[in-house]
């Protein structure tokens, strides 16, 4: 299918706002685990209000890259900048406040199985100890309403389905109004209906709260849906952009064999001459 | 080839010792810097202390009883069955109480810590905690280690008391000796160094079982199979270290208190 001619850029503001530095910046980042580098000389950035979709085959190092962003892993070479601060060799204690400003949604949700949904979602607020129980309950209900799971408030994670766990994880990631969202394969292994629901939530977060984000996926249909749809607050649902336009703030990165082989818009992706990109798209 | 393998193994051992030392030191120093999760301390104290009470009471009574049986048989050959109480109380308080309690509690709790934390590692819950801005060392490791130290101290006292009581039961009911004599001998021959030996050891053993259990748990790799491996390693290492450290502490304390004996 030749989709390249179908899309055009929508008239939306550019992600490179003047006077605002990138939220995340990688400069020649390399990391290895007992063997050849998993990631080698990776350079890219995420601008404010930008949504970046990281594509690549399974096992190429996409999750490793996400963990590098918030310092869960440290690079062997190069620098990682988060909110303007170089975190490559920052002590763990100094990283916690920076991490608290981000929301990360793990591949399998990574919910705390000994805590209820309420306590999982409110985890950050409870640990900070600055919010009253009544306020915590209200904010948890609001976050759960956002992901359409208010009825799970008192349940435990083991009584939730895979899709519900991911949505609770998204609620947990959103509760503290993060300045950056990181999604690690949020739709991996889910059925098409649940996947669409989750993509709709990501689009909603992008268009309603304008939070910069980076989403890892190997599912092209999800990546394209994110690019070609916007959230309509009137109907409360995700709808296609008019006239085949694409969201200009949603751009792509592609990894292969530890290297960043593509960094650009959907239009550029679809017209890329790189043989791997073409093979991946087909 | 063999030399290379030896070299690699030696490096791995040195690296593991270094990692464990840094881990244990960090867990220790966390107690002096906020945030300190007191509720976690209480919860772990309940799990480790109250949860282990039944096995400590049972093993204490049985050990004291066995000591009384064995010692009475030997001492009767010298006409010295009257010192059974002294023998049982000194053995329980100085040696068997702390070591047995340490090994019993490590079997129950070092394994539970390693498996619980290991499961959290392989399901990315530890990463999620770090990503949410919470230090798992402070939240999970430090409370477990210090609760182990505090609870093992009290459990050892319980074990000592149960051991002396169990010895008394056997002495009176099975050996048909005088109970008053047993308990007065058990009490009168206790000296300050005996009490110190018995109460210093559990502090070290608690630290060993807590830090080893958490170290293996937090360093789990290899999925569910890795969790099982970590659990076994935690129990084996903690038990062996307790016995080895017991030897060292005994030697040091005997030297320190040589003037009292």
C-alpha cells in the first residue's frame, strides 16, 4: 500500500518552540552489556509538546533507550540530558526529583501486586506525603476516570486483565501531572480493541495536556494512528485528522542493530530510501 | 583455559564481595538520612519478629530439652547431674540460642526477602519504584535489615528462655531431678560476659540475614528461575556466614572478657 501520498502536514505549531530547550537530549550515547553495544552513538532530542515514536524490531534496545532517559541505566559513553540537566553520571539521590517529574509506563504495567489499584495509582502522592487522603482519593478517581477504569479503585492488580493493567499504569503515570511521558510498548500483546483504547488515551494526553512524550512500539498501525488522529473533546473520542493531515508534533525515530537509522516526520519515514526502513514498513 | 576460568571466577567473587559491601554499607547509612520509612520498619518487624515467634519457641524448647537429655546422660557418669541447669543455660545463652535463632530466622526470612524482592525485580516493580522517584534501598532494603537486627535480638532472648524452660521440663519430668536446683544452677552461674556474648551475636546475625536476603533479591536476574536461584543462594550464604561469623565473634569476645572468666 502506498500510504506516502495520503498524508500531509497539519497546520499546527512546530515542536521547536523558540526559547525552549529540548526536554530530553541524547548525544552520542553508547551502552553495552557483556558483549557488543546494544545502543551505539545515539543522538536525538524530544522538544516540548513533541511526541516521538520509537520504532524498531524486538530486542533492538528500545526499552534500554527509555530507561537511559530517566537514569535507570547509565550510558557507557555520551551524554543524556533530562530537563536541561546532564544525568549521565548524576548520583541516584539527585535523580529521584527529576524522575518524579516524568511518567513512565512499563511494558507489562509493572504495577505493585501487593497494593490496590488506588494505592498503585496514588503511589507517588502517598510517598511525597504532602496530599491529604481525601485529595488523594479524588485525584486517583480523576486519573482512573481518564483511563475509563474508575470502577477498579479498590481492586488488586491480579484481578485485572492485561489491558486494564496497562491503563492503570497509564493512570499512575499521569497522576502527578508529568512533564514528560515515556510509554514502553503500551499495546504490546493486546487485542486490537484494547490497543485502540490505549492509543486513544495517548492521543488524548497529547492533545489535551500537551505533554511531551516518547512511545516505544513495533506496531506500525499504532504509530500511524497516533500520527493521523487527534482527540476531539466534543465527542470525547479519537477522530482522524481532516484531509489526510498528520500531526506535525508527532515524529519518528527508528532503531536497527543498535543504531538510530531514522529521525524525521511520517512523510520522511514513508519516503525513506533506507532499505531496512522500507522493509520494516512493508 | 583452566587458568582463564579460575581468573574469571576469582574476579567474579571479588566483584560480588565488593558489590555486597557497598550494598550493605549504603543500606546502613540510609538510616541517618531522610526519608526514613518508619511504617515499613514496623511492618517488617511484625513479619520477621511475630511471624518467626512460633518456630523460635518450638526450636528453643526442643533444643533445651535435647541438651538436658544429653548432658544428664554424660554428667551422671561423673555424679554431676546437679550442674545440668548451668550447662543448659550457658550453652543456650552463649551459643545455641543466637546461632539456632539466626539460622531458623534466616531460613524463613532471608528466603522470603530474596524471593519477594527478586520477583519485584523481574516484574520491573523495582524499576517502576525508581521511576516514580522512590529509592528502593530506603523503602525496601533498609527497613528489612534493621527490622531483622532488632527482631533477632528479641527472638534470641525468647529462644534462650524457651531453651532453659525446655531443659527444665526434661530435667523434672524425664530425668526426675529437682526443678529448683536446675533453675537455681541455671541462674546463679550466669556471668556478665555470657549475657553480652548472647546479646551481641544476634545483632550481627540479624544484619547478615537481612543484608544477604536483600542483596540476592535485588540482584536477581533470569526470570522466575532466577528468583528460585536467588532464594537458595540467600539461605545458604546467610546460614554459612552466620556460623562463620559466630566463630569470629566468639573468639573476639572470649579474648575481650578473658579477665572475667
